[in-house]
C-alpha cells in the first residue's frame, strides 16, 4: 500500500518515507543484510502519518531526518509517531551521498503544504508522493488539499526529465499518467464550479458530475468518486463568493 525510493551508495543509504515503525525496522534490517550499509538519510515527503511514521527507528541509529520546514509543526502538534526532523529547508535542498546527488524541492501547497518532491537526476526518477497518481483516484475527499498548488505541482512534474515516478502507493507512474491526472483534476474542478454557479444543491450536484471512460477504469474509482466530488465541492465552495 505504501512505497518510497531507497538509494544505495557505498557510503550508506537514503530512504524516503518509512511508512510505519514496523516497516522501518524491517527496511533497516533488509538494507543491512542485502547491501551491508547503514541508512544515512531519511527524507519525509510531507507531514502525514501514513507515510512518515517510523523515521525514529533510523534516527536512533544515527540517520539524519530531513523534511520541509512546514512539516515540523504538524509532526509535533499532531503527535505523529515519527522523528522530529534534524534538518529542514524552505524551497530547495541538495543531498550528496556516495557520489550521488538527490534534489529536494517544494513546489507549492498541494496534498499538504509541506509536500516535497524528491528528484534523482542520474536515474531520471522522481518521488511525487500522493500528488501524482498511477491510474488511481486521488485519496478520498482531498484531505489537506490545495487545488491551485496541486495543478502547479503537476505542471512542474511535466517539465522534469524523468522516466519513472513513485507515487507513494501502488505501482510507479509515468509523466503521461500525470498529464491525464491533470486533465481529470481541472475537469472535476470546472464541472463542480459550473454546477454550483448554476444553483445546484449538493444533493443535485454530486449526481451530475461526469467521468470519462478512462477515469472510470482507475483503481478505487467506484469507492472514491463521490468522495473526490465532495472534496472538490468543499474547495470550490470555500473559494468563491458569488453575489453576496
């Protein structure tokens, strides 16, 4: 259910999003057994517990935990069972380990305002957790969601020289997948805005949103479509004023 890249070098490993304490312990032991190196860095992509729990396992062993500076408050305030980051950054950060370069970049608030893109230029690989999808529906009702920044982030992804994108769940994706996701997000937003402006109540509106045949084939479509409508309806309702 959860995924993140692991970079192995002769000087140690870099791990993205351990997911849970039990998986962090398992991953640490597997890295030691398979590659005979320790974990030097743990990168937290954003301050949501389902991805970043367990980082304390690596921190206790001496790893440096890195996150966007906006992740610190919710980690502490929400008592997320993870490590408080050792190093934070605002917009950009470079990590060099064993001759490898890893680039961290905050594009905009999207799925969380602490979201970090993690780029591996040498391997043309990108960690785009939860914002990117792989023929999968965005999560539920867009909890901790910023529509404009999400679209800005997908536009940024489209400009990157990458062949493989890990999305934090299920299977890896491509830039083509993210282009289709952008179309879905913009279309969903516009449909709901138009229906709200036409005076439709929620009970009318959610029945009248249309989905393309391609989107209807995405993972979790049947269980998530109404929740996606609800989340976007909430965003649209909170970001328009009308006549009053």
